[in-house]
C-alpha cells in the first residue's frame, strides 16, 4: 500500500463512510451503495480509488464483486499515526517542562 494514496483516498467523506461500513464486514457494491444518494457507478468509482490505494480488495463471486478491507491496510496508517503521536507527546512533554520552569521562576521572583 502507498500511504500517500491511502491518505488521499481517505480525504473524501464518502470513502471514509465506505471504509467504516467495510470495517463491519464484507459487502457487495449494491450494499455499499444503498445508504448514499449517488449512482452505483459513482460508488464504484469511490471503490476503485479505495482499491487502487490498497485499502480494500474485491473478489469475484459469480456475478457479485464483494469488497472487504485489505489485510494490513489500516495497520500501516495506524503505525504512521502512532509515530506522529509519539512526536507530539514528546513536544508536549518539553512544553510542560518549560511551563513548569517558568512558573517556578515566576513564583521565586514574587517571594524576593
């Protein structure tokens, strides 16, 4: 999976809704299209973008083309977000230290 393509695909709210639906299990194109006020070809386009990004897979089952989340697709995104979260937490920890130091200096200055 190419992370940039996955994030670009997930930028669209319809595609995020499709991913949320597929998180509950495999579904046909018709089942996926049902809650949306758009044509089935429009939903198929969204599915193609999700498939090209590596987030979903489709299989052939007679005349049906059921979709499911791709194995491991969301784990790569989760890993990237975890790395970002760790960096932000480290920044906040440093900020907490600076603010605590400033508060101590302010308290020390008022006592004198």
